[in-house]
């Protein structure tokens, strides 16, 4: 008996120049709300990912910006590939898009708590941040960014063991999360676990080769270990 064949509809192609012409007025006006509405109305994430992986440089840049506004988890693998793009602008926009998607990967309520926790970290109100981030984890236990931000809060409070636990959980949920791998390296470095720190840093650098500060940290740790 033959194998059953399922028909999968093809993703409609998207013309790069037409796309750029359509979004250009809103970009020039810095109308992100209008741009978001336009993107949601005319194109889906698969089509934007086509442009991100296409030959047109300008379309790749605008696609990365667009995915920061409307992209979902399905876009993460391709955006992670663009972190290795030799062009620093493409790399920067892909990194921005990844952070934006990570921050809206939970439930709406969890995302709200996550944002408030990150804001509290920025204000150096770490205990307050933990309250919000604990709720974010409870509401969306599969949201990697909730663990990553809580790991940052613990790290800044010099509570390295719980920070390590959260960084590892974030990396387990989102293996391409270079921020979580970098945070893990920071914790291990402060604990004097030099080999583990270098290993975590190298993983972050493997994902995002443009992390010059991490490359410098690796060099400093290697120099210190030889001293």
C-alpha cells in the first residue's frame, strides 16, 4: 500500500522591490504602529523570512526590522542564522528582532510581567524585579526570556547559583539564546570556574560571532589562567 501524500500549500512569493516601496513611507515617517498594521495586513512571517534569506540587501534589512515588530517563534532559527551574517547591520537587526520576539514569547500576562521585571532591573530594583519575573515564570514556564531576565537579576544581586540555574534553563528552552550563554559565562567567571566560563562564552560566540565583548572576556580569562 502506497504512502499517503498530503498537499502542503506553497508560501506565496514576495517581491523584494514591491515590499520595500510599500514600507518605505512608514519607515521614513518613523511610523512603527502604521508599519506594524501594514505588515500584519499584507504579509505573513513565512514571506518575511523569505526576504530575510534572499539576495536583496535592502530587503533583508527591512525584513529583519519587520520581524522585530511582527515575528514569532517560527522566525527564530532563520534570525539566528543571520547573527553570523558578515554585514554588521544585518547582524544588529537580527539580534534586535530576536530580543523582541523573546520578550513576547509567553502569554500576554506573562509578557507584561516580564517587561515590568526588565524595567525594574534597569532601575536597579532587583527584589522588585524578582517579584515580576517569578510571576512571569509561573504564567509561562516555557518562556526562555523570563528565566534569562531572572538570571540577570540574580547575577546583579551576586547570587550566582540561582543565576546559573536560570541561565541553564533559558538555554535549554532556547539553545540559540546567546544572552543566556553569556550570562552563564559571567556567573562561572565570578565563581572562579574558568574552564566552564570559557566554554559558555565560546558557545555564545559560536551563536553570535559579533559579540566582541565576549571574545575579549575569553582572551582575558585565558591570559589569567596562564599567569
